[in-house]
C-alpha cells in the first residue's frame, strides 16, 4: 500500500491601513523663557510656537516638543524637517534635528525649535510666520 498525500491550497490577503501607523506629539513642550515664548500641543499632529518681545539682535528662544511612535508594531522614519519663516530679514528659525530619526514602536524623540532675532528693528515692529514640517514614514521593524 502506498502513501496518500492530502493538500490544502488557498490564498491569503492583507491590506495596508493608515490606522496601523501613529506618530504624534505627546506631553507638554518645554520652553527656554516662559515670559517670551509660548508652546502648546493642539492635537496629536499639530503644535504651536509663539514668540513675543525679542528686542535686540541675538535674542533667541526655543521650545522643545516630544514625538512618539505610537504604532503597535511598525517603526517610523522621521525625515529632516522643512523649516520656513516669512521674515528671513529679521528672524532665523532652526531645529536641532539635522538628520533623519528612526523610532521603533513606542519610542520617542525630541525636536527643539529655536527662533532668533538676527537684525534689531529700528522703525517698526517685525513679525514672522513660522512653519516646521515633519514627515514620518512607516517602516517594517528591524528583525533580530
């Protein structure tokens, strides 16, 4: 008598879902001078920095925000942020994130945004609109 082989065949499908990838601001931002800079987290994906009363060239303030990869199992790559300000004659806006950051699931990192007055106003008050944009991309977690 010979062996008999039994086979089971079929297909499997998996779909990508944005709900599996979560990167967000957490906690409360810290600031270098509470009298001059106010920083808040307004939602998981948005935060603010508002600077008042810089008066002389070289005056600078900063705000530090914490970012978490809240994904259950995906890693996150956070690209170097793009930074802009609408009044580059009087203000410099920079961050300390000078290279991409990879976060495993539940890991955190910080970003500090610094605003510096680079020219002393003489005749009129000066204002700027600040934008710091961070792009997080999902990655499969590293395997050991």
